[in-house]
C-alpha cells in the first residue's frame, strides 16, 4: 500500500510503500477512502505529543470500508463503511472506563498518534474506536466530522443550552463553520463572531441569525445587549479574543472551549461569581458520539466545506491547513 509517514519529530512527510497491515485480536482493517487533515496532526509532524513512536503515519479523521476483522470482532463485517476519529480506543479497566467515561480513559489511544492512522490506503483500529457512517454522506465530507464535527456537535449538545436559547460561536473556520450549522439546526438563536464582511456573508449562509464583527464592536458587550448568551462556544485558538467574550455571558451562562491556545486567559473570579457563570473545556467524544454526529449531519443537512487532495500531496495539504488557507477542511482522498 501507499502511505505517508513522518520518520522523526520535525521531519518531512514521506510517501512510502508498506505492507498492508493485518488486524490483530479486537482490531478492524479499514480500506481508507478519505482522511481529513487536522491541526492536531502537528503533534506527529513536530513531535509535540509525548510518547510518539516513529516512524508514524498520522491521520484521525478516517472514513473507509471494512476489509477484514481480527479475532473476537463481531459487530463489524467486511464491506461496512466506517470511520475512526481522535479517540482511538480505551482500556475498559481504568477507573474512568469502569464508570463509562471512555473519553477520559487513563490509557486512551489516539488514532494516528498511538498507532498508524489514515494517511494511508489501509489502517487498523481497535473495534471500540470504529463508528458506522450513513450511506447518504460522501466519504470525503464525512471524514472531518470525525474530529471537527464531533468536537463542536458534542460540545453544543452538552453545553446546557436549550432550543431558543442564545448561543454564540466564536470563529468561523474548520470548527466554527460546522458549529454554526449545528447550533442553528439544533434550534438555538445562533450568533456568529468573526472579523470580516466576508465571514458575515458566510455565517448567514450557514444559518446564523446574527453576526458580530469583533473588529467593529466589543463582542461581549454586543452579546450583553442581546440579553447574554446561555452558551459561547470558542472555536478559534486565541486566548485574548476568547477573554473578551466573558462579559457576553448571560446568567448561568457557560463559555465552552474547544479551540486550544497555550496562552492563559484573562478571566477573574468576579467575572464568574456574579451571575453564576462557568468556563469549561470539551474533548471530542467516543465512537458512539461520532455516530451521533454523522447521523445528525445526514438528517439535518449540515455539511463540511472541504478541499480535496490526493495522498501524495499530503505535505501540500498540510501546509495549506497550517497556513490557514484551507476553506475549511483539507481532505486526502485515496485512489485505490
């Protein structure tokens, strides 16, 4: 098979020939049709995640067809179309797993980091990491839903807002363009926050009811004039910009973070105590959460905006994504 691997931290992407892997016990062999390129693939490219063994094939937004199954796999059969996302397996035995909190498994695996991922024509994955993909979704459009999609969908449905509540989405990029669609289709009064007239037109087409240009007005103040947000989903990794949103929370409002920035935020206890407001983070979700995301997208018509690339152009696609030039998700499409 053809694959793209990184040989060492900070190394280049290399197109290689490799034997097709064989599924071990409890594993599924997937013939990859499409694999999204995510900003988190930087962890493999730059060695920014502890414990990565090299060489490594990245990729955790994978859609393909079950080619074969290992021993003790009963749910998945050859010919089924499936996906694998960020959460790439769990141990079932640690305390979080025993409580059913698989996303916080102390021995969790990550597709494309703990084991080889979807920048390849074939990959294997633990059966508990595999999700079913609806027939109505194209593989290349479904792939980003397994990371950008599940992260925003799962955060929105667990954020405490109800249909009719004011929900704001900060950032209109790879995550934000999906979050706006999900929020509107969930019945929230959806406000998009970004910084250009071009993004305003896009936000309204995606289903936003209101748009705030943070370059022209204070976004927290603008949300406050609307009555305050029940939920603000911060998708763009900019701690300074996120900190400005604190005054836009309504009573019992929650600022939910899915865009990850290493810099600290400027939020004081007083910002939260008055009005019982919260700041929280959200991880992606399990394979069942991926299925829910995929099924909701198929039902509601929410779609990823993608640019596709052949496998051998993985480096070009990655650079375009890292340069914030992809609109809005870059996806590798296999030519078997």
